[in-house]
């Protein structure tokens, strides 16, 4: 094994490298992108729209990784166009040898063309396939790029991937860098509206991952103006502190471990809190890997082995006693960032890292550095091991509680909850279950449903807040057990989607504060103990109407005040004095069965909101804030968001 070096040792040996057209390698041509955009950006929904921005930013980040870029700005312009500016070396503008065309043109018009396939353009890159710039170009109604290089400003313009202005020198400059402005193609996307918070969250993540890199996000749309300037000298240490800001840490400092070998580098930052949930966020070449991979495996193995060895060394663990990996990660917040030359991701969306060598390296870095930290900080080491031992005892209690649930369900359905009104259909893909607040609404739902495919489970009493409870308390809770049993797929590590009895799990609660509380409690439970339900898109929130408007024989429903006013004006038409009767639904329990069916349960007319898990860090932050121990952050959040409390998009 070669010697481990600190990341800054690698940076200090950086040799100035001229980025030229000879380093742009061409693999193949472009039309498939417009035919099958989902293959390249995941989808043509909102997530795919934002992915266009990430592809351009990733190119700027690669310049930062190579040591040539210190500032990046992402701007949402009026009209929902995007501008990304960086102060890197600037895309090459000389002639690319294989094509005889300017390298700038090649990068934006030929799929799989870039400086990331060899030739020394980049040692480390998040842009694996070299498709980013050309894919964005292909899926844009128009795109303009300006390159500041060689004391000149070069400009080129495109429309849906085709050149509309050849590369032209349009001015002089004393700076280097690239500016890209594009408008997503309405022929390609379901929505063209960029979400500032989505972009800002992703850019904040990039700033954490690249210590010292300044990233600005700006929104210039009328009425939506805002901007954020982010630069974190502490890098992923500050990322961990950010995630833990609404939690109570068990130790003040963030444990930081880093090392490198050859062209690979690994950084790990971790801190324990007094909660029971694990938050692990991993990245490879600055690309989020939500499905984990070899870098996470290496960390988990090293953490478990090191804590067990240390626990035995200081006498807390006796003889053959040991704590499991799950025990060691209870209450842990961890950020893992690795950078490597040949990253092997699964697919263009890069959800999982497959490089086996990085597992060995991360294992070595964490084993070495964590052991050193524990030796130097014995009080923290003892606290961590004691927490893991407490978790181990609770896990054993939870195992016994799970066994009790299994025994109760031994007849596979013969012991379904007494309050459950099941459906007749047995194909889970065709069935849905309404989890309903209160017996009154449950009664109406049972009478109004289509019993062929709709099951009803009423809830009663106050549900357990699982954010403040250990697993053993969750498994034995009498309010949650009916939900666990009805769904039939188990809980926690035993959860098995193949056994799920319904492929639509619909939370139906009143459109008021109490209803919002019920929804939040259930969503917290699903997020913490049945996460695959949300990951696979099986959880929904029913959206009952708030108002009923009647004029003569015309009856319309409205879901908020704005819609109520618009419908009222529409019903009046040319007669402002016409009488429109407006009544407010007080709650689901006060609707008769027919009304509940027509407004909230009929698949032909109802409105459902699917619960998504676009950002696990953000979701963990919100659940911790709303359901955790700290009162002040929750009060601040409620005060800031009270004006839109009834319009939360679940």
C-alpha cells in the first residue's frame, strides 16, 4: 500500500496545465437525446428541468476540482432562463483534431465529447460520460455560450442543438471563464418553472463539498428576487454542523478524517447527537450518491470494527460482547466525500458508486484516523461507545417486539386490525388504503368507498411521535401497530415491499392544524421506519376541498381561498350581483358518504398529492425541526411560514 497523504498535499503538487482542444475526445453524435431525454436527465418533469442546471454547474465544479475556478454564479433570469458563470480556464476554442472544428462547438454539439476521457484535461470529474453540455444544448429552445480566454471573448449560439451563430470573437477581456445562458425547450419538458429553493439547496451542497469555493445563487424574476452567497472554509465539517443545527450534539467538535492514495482522495466528517436516527450523505466527485455504494460500505465497516475494538480496549465491552453496525450509527450524522479518477457510477443519474478500490481506501482512512481521534479524546470515545451499547440493548428489546408482531400475524392476514375495512381485490398493484383521522370520518369513508379496491383504516387517539422515541417503543405502540399490520410489509430492517398489501397508501385528514399534525406524525413514521414506501412513491395525501359553491344547479368545489374567489367570479359571469352560495366544509367527519366519495375518494375526480423524497437531507431537517426536541427553531419556522401553513405541498 502506498502512503496516505492529506488532501492539501495533492493540491500543493498541482502542475499548471493548459486546457486545449486536443484533450476533447469524440465518441459519438447527438439526436438520441431529444428522442429519449429521460435516458440522459432522468425525466422531463421538474427534476429533469433542474438537472439541466446541474450538468452545466458540474462542468464549472470540475474546473474547481482541477484547481482553476474559485467563483460560480447561478442565476434564474426573468422568463425562467438560466445563466451559469464561472471563472475557470474557459472551454477550449482551438481546433479539435478529430473533427477539424472548434473545440467549443464539439463540446456543445457532439454527444460523449469532453475533456474527461483522458488526455489530461481533468484528473477528477463528476461529469462521467461527457454528455452534460451537449444534452443541455439539445434540450434547450436556445443556448448561448461566451468563453473568456486568450484575452478575447468568444461567443456561440444554438437552437435545439443546432448552430445558429458560429463561434465569433465579440470583444476583449482580461479574465478567463465561461458563461452559459439557456432556455429549456417547452417541447421537451412538462414544466418550465425553476424552483429557487431546489437550486439553492443543491448549490449549498456543492459549496460545502468544495471548501473555499464561492457559489452564488440569484433569482431575478419579478416578485421573487433573492440571492445567497455561500462559501464554507470548513467544507464538510460545516455540512455536518448544518445538518445537526436543530439537534443536540453529544460532542462539540466534528470528527474529521481525510487521506489520499495515488489519484484518489477521501474525506469523512461525523458527529453524534442524542437522537436515534442516522443521517449519512455521500458523494463521489461532488455527485450525490443517494443509493450509497462502496465508499459507504468502507465507512460502515471501519466504524463498526473501530468502535468495537476501542470498547474492548477501555473495558466497556467484555469478552465476546460487540455492538452491531446499526448500533454504532444510532444518532450519527455523517458526510462522506470521495474523489477519484475513474468513477464507476450506475447510470447517468449516478445514484451509486461501484469502485471496489474506494471501499478499501475509505476503510483504511477511517480505521486509522478514528482510532487516533478516540485515543486522543477518551471522554468522547467513551460517550460514543456507551451510546452504541444503549442502542444495542434497545435493539434487542425492539427485536422482541418485532417477534411479538410476527407471532400475531402468523396466519398472514387472519389477524388484521379489527377497525380495518379491507377490500376484495388481492392484487396489491390495484389496491389502495385510506388511513383516516377519526372514527366519524372513517365511518363515512367505509360507506362511501368502492370496496372492490379501497380499504379503510380509521385512526383514533394521539399517535406516537417517533422522532422522540426509540425503535422498541415504536414496535409496541398500540396506535402504530394497526398501521404496521394492515400494510403487512413489516417495519425497519424487516420491511419488505414485496409483502406490501396496497400500492397506494393515502393519508386522509382534515385541512386544518390538527389534520396537518396527523399527516406529519404519519409521514415521520413512514420516513423513519418504512422509508421505501416514500422512495417508491406509494404514499399520498388526500386533498379534500375547503369550499362548496352553488349557483342554481351549478355546483363547484374549491381547494383554497384563491380558487374560491375565482370560481365565484366565474359563476357570476356578467352579473356581479348574482347570488353564489358558498359553504365551507368543516371536516371529513361532517361529510356524508356520497359527498366524501365524490370530493375526495373517487379516482375520476379526487386530488391526491404524492409524497416524494427529493432531498433526504432537507427531509431529515424538516422532520427534526417539526417533531424534535428543540422548541425555538420550531417556533421560528412556524412564525416564518404561518402565512402559507394551509398551502403546504405534501
